[in-house]
C-alpha cells in the first residue's frame, strides 16, 4: 500500500525540480534524516500524533528542502521538518520564557515541527491526554500563536500548493483576515513568475476548502 505522505513528498519535489529545469528557480537542495525505528513509532503512537505525521516520519525523521528564485534573490522557499526528538522537547528557554505565558498560555504546549524561515515556525499543541487538530504559526521572539485553521493533512496540501514559498503560512492568515501584508504581496507577485501554473484565486479557494472551521 502506498504511503500518502510519500506521494505528497514526491509531488512537492517534482514540482520544484520541474521549475529548476525550466530555469525559474535555482539552488534547490534537499537533506534527509533516517526514518524513525519501530520503538520510536510506539512512543509516537502514545503521544497521539496525527496519523499522517507518523506516516511522514516513516519516510524520514527530519527533512529540509530549500530553493531560490532566479529572477529575485530575495524570493525563495523552505520547508524544514525537525527530527521528532526536537519537536517533542521542552521548548521553555528556547522558544519562550515563563513570562510569555501571561500573554499566551498555549505557548507552553506548542511543538514546532516546520521551521518555515529563520524567523517563523509552524507547530501543533500537545500536552498529556490532549492534542489539538489545528496547526499554528509563530513568529520567533513573540509569544503569540496564530491558528492556521488547518489540520496536518491540510497543512501539507497548502505547503504543496504554495511550493513552500517563504512565509506562505502568513499568507493564509492574511486570507483569513482579508488583509494584505508584505509577505502576501511578494507571494502574489512572485509565485506566477516562478510557477506559471500558479493561480491566486485557485490558491485561496483551496485554502477555504481545507479550513477546519468550514468543514
């Protein structure tokens, strides 16, 4: 039986390598860790992680793919899934300080798995006996968490649709709010230049169809 996460991974890799062949992106690099072993999976199962996340870590226990646009050296993309031992660590003193709990009490349970840039990461909420379906966006150095209104499967689908362009989760938050930040302006301008098949309206429709609040 095929692994749906493997199909997703191949879809993203193929889309990026095709663009590299077309000459619209460069410096495409991938790095993998070995997959988790059977004992690790038993531990993950006890932690009630999403099934699709477990399937992904059957492929690799951490993966990074990066690329840069040919026409604009500030445009590019990154997906950086952390090794599971790092995801599930205690993040106090690394991601947040105890005083931050006064502003955002949920940050204590936030487990980042994707370092989308050096300044932002996405993760899920986890504590014993509880795991949130939603994936959250977080800016490094700030306590606030922002609900992307997606489960892990939806997150993967939108990462593929965005070709992991820098700050793509922030673009989803702008779609939610109806605002347009600098990140979204750059995304809308550059995506069709790098990936001619990209359509902004179709991207928005896909996101709306995957949102947990409208299912």
